[in-house]
């Protein structure tokens, strides 16, 4: 299976990816690989505030091409499960200011996930989580609450399997995700 986990910063993608990975490996008996984007160009993409929107997009797409070539496709070809934090829909949501962004991404012909899970959380809750982290914010986290609201709105306009997370603890979110995955297995 190829599963992507989408959502704004602070929604719990990493927490859920870890839980899903262990569950999926036990449930399917197949090795499960966890990965995330950006992949190889992470420091360049997240560290620079000087790139224009189109340069950012092209860097994300170049990074995804390497990610697909080096990790995602080889693991899927080896009959392994792949769980990826962020993928095409993150690019659409975060770079939504670029006209025809979906067409540009579709032209790349990246493999389609079996399921795209969107952890939908209020931007205010997510923003408070991001502020509580002890690590330095990347350029997107540093954009603030209004940016998170715009990205959240963009996600909500995409065709994703949506899990409403606002009033759920991490175990309840996990159970909601598992119910969606069970339908695919």
C-alpha cells in the first residue's frame, strides 16, 4: 500500500505515521517504510526565505522526483508498504498561489497513493502546537496563523480522506484512520 498523510503543520502527521506504520506492518505482514517530504532538498527548501513561489514549486517537484525514484517506487516494487508524510496535495495546498498548480504536478506523473489521509485540525490548535515546539520553525511554520488558515482552506478543497481531529486525542485519530485503512486491505 502507498499511503500519504496530509495536513497543516502541527496536525499530528508524524505521530499518526508512526502508529500507522506499526499497525500496517503487523496487519499485512509486509515491511512498512515511513518517509516524508521534502526528502533530499529539505534544508534548501525549508531554510530559504528568498525563493519566489515558482522556484519553491520547482524545488519541491525536483525533490519529489528523487523521492519517488530512490524510495517510494523501489519500496513498492519490493511489495513493501510506504507511508509518506506530505506528497502532491501538500504542494497544492502550500503553493496554491501558483496558477494551474495541479496541472503542473499532474504532468510529472508521480505515482498515485492508494489513500490520501487528511488530518483536518483547526489552524488555531495546530498553530498553538507549532509554537510549543522547542525546535526552530521552518519558513512555512514562521508564516503564522493567517498562512495556516489559507493552507487549511486549500486542503479542504481537495479530494482527500478527511479525519476531523479537533476534538479527538491521538488514539481516537488513529482509530479513525485505521477504520479507513481496513476498508482498503
